[in-house]
């Protein structure tokens, strides 16, 4: 029988976690890698102990909420993406399409094109000029889809001049999504006949707490909507599930890769109807931003992403080193798109080669789909891995939990303004992750043989 109260050691682990998160939220600049690594190590050790000693579910759910609420008034210290969120939000709040202008174009033009009214321009331009100095991508069009833009715009309308109010609004939206994720994980685990306590593998994981609630990354919404789509499929509500998947794609584009996994699960006729609903819902969600420049500008940003950006990669870095050896040049412009194509082909191959394509195995298939994608990606920021963490409780695999912990090593790149990566730490991260993945796959094969 499960204990109703936590043990003394579990209480101490919870207190250590709270202290570590408080220090990360309010006293740890991103450049202080040693301090950040130490605090994350404490949080990860406490997390591992709580799972190993089977923290009572109700206490775990309460702790997951409290540890997130600790961040409520904090400014994101480990990510500067929030400045672009506010930039886009100010444009949306004033009826300007954020996909139409690059920040450098607006600043160079004095915002005259976007804001022809002199009074409005005089009100907004000083805020944009201040934000512009803090943007990490001023020369790129926005890549944040409509669901994110709606939240950015709402927060900017509510708090047009308050950074803290804007951040708190975004954090409340993330917290609401995380609450939905908690409920959906419990519902899916019950439907699959697995212990509800598995949900704590995600809900208490330090990466999910720090990167989603803390650093305000909107993978939180995509995770919630993907799990909602899966749960609705279990309930056989196909149309509603398609709408939920469309919302996931309109929060982050990546869940679009999940569609091929549904072909054999739904059958061609029902899949065609499902895909049509997804397409119509996406058209409706993108409708407020539709323009001649939308597809062109977003494709330019995505093209730059695959051809120019590189961070914390694995297979790509190996191929890059070979390219340097052969040509004395960084071949990312060729390797990046080739790996993106390989990821797409991997997804298609996975969808056709599954042995038992059922709704129960869908989370595992999604887990491997996203794993393959990020194994081949040129850029893997830590928060990109949170969907893997959310799918892990719905599978027998724990390597995403290890990857989420090892990814903190990538923050070593921010010790200097030049963002120089330590490739030894990258090698250590992926050696641990792929070692864990290989071990779990080997165990699974051995059990199947028996």
C-alpha cells in the first residue's frame, strides 16, 4: 500500500529542489555556468531520489505545482527569447502582422511603414527601440505560429508598458498548459493501464520546470495539445483530435510530423478526413496573418534555420567535422537540408515499419519520431527536448529523462558573449544519451526474444 505521507528524505529532497529552483530563478545569470550546473545537479539528484523512493502521487502533483509557482514573478534569466515574444506581441496588439517585417527593417524605417499614424508610432517606437537592443535574432522574420502570437498579443494588450506584467501573463498561460498536461497524462496512463505515478517523471523533471515555466518556452502548449489529440483519439473523437493536433502545430510546427503515424492507425479513408480537418483548422488559425509575404518570409526563416543555425547537435557535428576535413569549410548549407530530408524520410519509414500501429503504441512512435528528428537536427536547444520528456511516461523508455538532464551541459556555451560551445561537453552529453538509448533498446530486444 502506498504511503499517504512522504518520508523525511523525500521532504528534504523537495526542500532542496525548491531552494535550487529559487536560486535558479532569482540569483543565477546565464553566464554563470558553474553555478547553474551545480543547482541543476542538485535539482536532478533530488528528482531522481523522489522517483526512486516513489513519492506519493498527491504530494508529487502538489510539488510540481509549487515548484512552478516559485517562478511566477521571476524574469527569465536563462533565455532572452522573451524579448522577441514582446516584440511580436506589441505588433499584434497594434494590428500589425509580425510575419511581415523583420525587426531591423522596422527600426531602419523608424516604424513608419508599420505605423503610419504618427501618434501611434511615437507611442510604440521607443518600446521597439529598447527591445531591439535585446533581440537575439533581429535580422530574421518571426517563426512563432498563430497560437503563440495570440498569447503574445493578448499579454501586450493587457500590459503595454510593463515587462513584468507581460512575463507574468505568459507564465500563467504556460502554467495553464502544464496543468492540462498533468490531467492528460493521468487520463492517458489510466486508459493504458499504467500507474498514475508515472506522470511525475515529466511533471517533476527539472528541465520541464526550468525551460517551460521558468524560461517561458511554448513547447508547453504544443505538448498539451499533442496529448489532448492522443486522448481524444482514445475516446474516438476523431474530429476533435484533428482540431487539437492543428492547435499543436499552430503552437510549434514540429507536431505536423506526427500525421504519417496516423495513416495505418486510422485507415486511409478516415485519415484523409482527419488530415482535411487539420488542414482546415490550420487555415483558420493562420487566417489573421495570411498575406503574400507570410509563406515567403516564414520559409526564409526556416531555410536559415536549417542552413545557418547550429547548437548542441550530435550527428550533424560529426558530419560537419568530416566536411571541414574534406573542404576546409563549414558545409552546413548542404548538410543541414540533407539531414532535414533524412529526418522526414525517417518519419515516413517509421510510420510504415511499425509492427503494432495501435493508439496505445502511438506515444512510443511519437517518442522515436521526435528522437530521430533531434538526433539529425543542427540545433537542439534544451527546451526542444521537453516533448520527449512528456511522452516518456507513456512508454517504457527512460532515455529522454537522461537526455533532459544531460542537456544542461549545453549552457556552457553562454559563458561568453560569443556563445562558444565546448565540444567535449557536447560529446559527453550524447555519449551518455546514446549509451542509455542503446542499453534500453538492447534490453527490449532481449525481452522480446524471451
